[in-house]
C-alpha cells in the first residue's frame, strides 16, 4: 500500500488527513532461534510485508484506534493509567504509550488507523511491527527525542510488560533496523549489529505456513525463558560465566545432576545453537550455502527434540523438505507451536516443491499448507 491509500482509509474513519503514515515490516529469521534472550546472535531480516499506521494528534487526551482489517474500534484516554484491553490488538499500541510515558516522554491524545498485509499468527511478528510502527509514529507526532535503539527497547518492553510475552529483542530490532537484501547479524547481548548481503542467485526464501495458530505460544515461551534462567543459574554456581555465550557442553555436563532433564535439554539446545549460528555465518561468508542449509536442519532438530517448541505439522513439513533436492535447508521459524517453516528453495522449482510437500501435508492433516515468497525489505519508515 502507498501513503495515499492508507491516508484515504484514515480520512474515511476520522474525517481528516493524517499527519504521518508509517510502514513497519514483519521479519524472518535465518538462524539463531530462541537465543536472543540468551545473549546469543541472531540472523533476522525485515520482509516486504507491513503494518501501516496513519496518525493525527488530537486536542484532548483521547486515544482512538481503528483496525481496518478487523473492522474494530478501540477508545481510551490518557487521564488515568492505561489498562490492557481484552480485545488483544490494542495492547500493542497501548503498551508502547505506557512505556514511553514511563520513560518521561509526553504523549497526548491521537487518532490512529491500523492496516497491513503481514500474515497474522504465522510467526512473522506482526505484533513487533505494530509496536515499532506505534513508537515511530509517536516520535514524529510528539517530536520525541528518541534513538532507533531506544525505540526498539520500548517496543520490546511493551510486549514484555503490557502484552505479557517475555520476548527477546530480535523481532523489534529486525523490524526497526531492516535493510533491503541484507540480513542483520545482531549481537543480542549489546545490540551491536552488522548487515550481511543476502541475495542468493537462483534461491528463494519461502515460508510454508502450517496455519496452526500458536495459541499456547506465550505461556510456553515464558516457561522456556524460565527454564533457561534456571539452567544458567546452575552453571553460574559452578563457573565464572555471565551468559550462555561462555558456556560449553562440558560445563553443562558438570552440572547435569543439579538440574532436571528438561532444563538440561533446553540448555544443550541453547549452547549448540549459539555455536551453530556462528558456523552458519562463516558458511554464508564463504558462499557455502549447502553447509548453511545443513545447519538450518540441525536447528530444527534441536528446536523439536531438545527445546520442544515444534509441533507435528512443522515437523512434517521439515521432514518432507529434507527429501527435496531443490531445498537447501529448512526449519521452523520464530517462537514455535505453529506458524511457518522457513526454507531456501531453488527459485525455478518452488511451485513443484510446494505441490509435493503439500500433498504429503494434506495426506497427514487433511488440509493445505500455505506458501509465501519472501523478499527482504527496509525497516520501519515514514511513507512519503
Ligand atoms: C519470538 C520472540 C523473539 C524470539 C523468537 C525465537 O519471535 O518474540 O524474541 O525469542 O520467538 O527465536
């Protein structure tokens, strides 16, 4: 969508032109899953699918939200402390406002229209995109002196404190800092980052959607975080380390008796994934795409068997990807319990590959899986 189209929707709703229109993308992640909250590196990229928000300032303290695609309105005001809404979606906006105010930024009433084309519940972070769009809109609307890094942290805290998902920083960072045709190697320990060119001749990034909505995801996600914290605490009792980055499998074996099997497996996955991510980046730099794909399959095994965030639908798709010569690598992506598999597929054969895997999927689950071709785009920005 362009600025004129989003502005027209805004005008229909609020009878005026918006002051700003913002586009904020969803994200993919090539490798480095469930390590952003464990001081690891991740390799995400912004996609060319967006949440769009259009905003105008009001003369009162009202916040009026309209979600075009849901055809729902929400209204509240800034006179008292903001409360989470049972409708769900307003919380991504309200959470950001709440965090901005906690940081001492002055926010007054506004109108906001929300629309977009990011598949919801597919694990491509439509929620982070809306949080980033909101903080970016507020920066411009209220002329806030706030850096991109701070906006990322505010967006993440909105999700942690208001939405109640104790997520890491990857999704918000990728949405805000995305760059066309590049993946971001992000050090989640200190938010330093480098852009890697990612344009593979003849290979496309394809998502296969299970259409399983990850309803269990937020509570299980928070549990995984706690399990990692328990494991790290046990390691730190024995070794002078600060994070999983310095931990080894040998260290983990030393403390195995003091933690449950579950916690052991979670830690094993995290330590392996941090190492795997580093190896995968070296493969990319060396142009060894086959080896990169192998690392992706290994990540899936770890997520499925040790971290236990996969589901039968995701496992079925990845198993069938492995049988395809035209697929370089594949794995479940994002938080898990549903959503998408990310696969690197020979561009010429995407359709044929999809049809074969979909037949296997249909036979097992009695319904189709989805398919999206992904292009790496730019991060959150004003449309003009
Ligand atoms: C979700 C979270 C991210 C990250 C991934 C798993 O997308 O929001 O912070 O932890 O899961 O890698």
